[in-house]
C-alpha cells in the first residue's frame, strides 16, 4: 500500500518530485493492549503445561491471546480503525500491517506528522515504541516489514524497495539448505 501511495504521488507530480521521508511506528505488545469483554473473559481458557505436573492446567485470559483466530480478526478491526482515523481524520499518508504503521511525509511536515501519529495513539490509549531501534526518526531510507524503502531518488521519480540484510541472509540460507537437501517441502516453497 505504501508503494502505491508513493507511485500515485509520482504520477501526479509535474516535474521533479518533492523529497519524502518515511518511518514505521510500532505498537508495543499490541495484542496485550486489548482486553476481553467480561462475557468472553469468563469463557476463554488456554490449556498450558504446568512444570512438574503431567496434567495441563486451564488459565483464564484478560487480553487477546496472540495468534488465536478470533484475536487476529479482532485486532485487525482495531488496526484498520486506527488506520482509517489517521487517513481520513488527520490526513496521514500511512499504511497499517497488524501493529506496524508505516508513514511518509514531506520534510517540512515531519514534526506535524509525528505529532498527529503519536497524539492519535495516545488519545486512544495505545502504547508504541518511543525509543530504540523500533522508534527511528523520519528518514529518506526506512525499514518497513522486513523491507527497506529508499526514497533518496524521489526527486527524480524513482524509489527502491529491497529486503533487509537480515531477510536476505535468511532467504540465502533457506535456499542453500534446499539445494543441499535436493528437495523442497511445501512449507519451504510458500516461504
């Protein structure tokens, strides 16, 4: 989606395109931020192994369990609602993929865009990474979902999307393992 927005912007530009910066905002422990309603809380249980016991125990839940089908559907509705408010209420050029919100802006709007995003998160009570590697500043090159988006050539109506070095290494190792084994599983083929 982010690439579509950038591409559309390039199509609309008459002459050189203005510089664009980007960054990704990451929600912290996203699923744990959303509690269950009382009715669901009284019903939802997860069986877990208890150390030293041969019998699992049932544990109650207070928040969406990560990875559960219902949790994914519920979280995606919340994620979409936040994205929608950002786009249509605040005019933020961003995309949402689960708990990652990738945002682009012009350099002169960087502070306003950051303020809009962080204020929206804080108004609805969402915790997000405010420092460290998951909270980088806006930049002409930024990470998004295992990819690197390079906007340095945007004035010349070009941009590049590549895998991160870590993802390239992971793919290389996977391919080497497949070649060494001489066969591929369906799971590896999907990957």
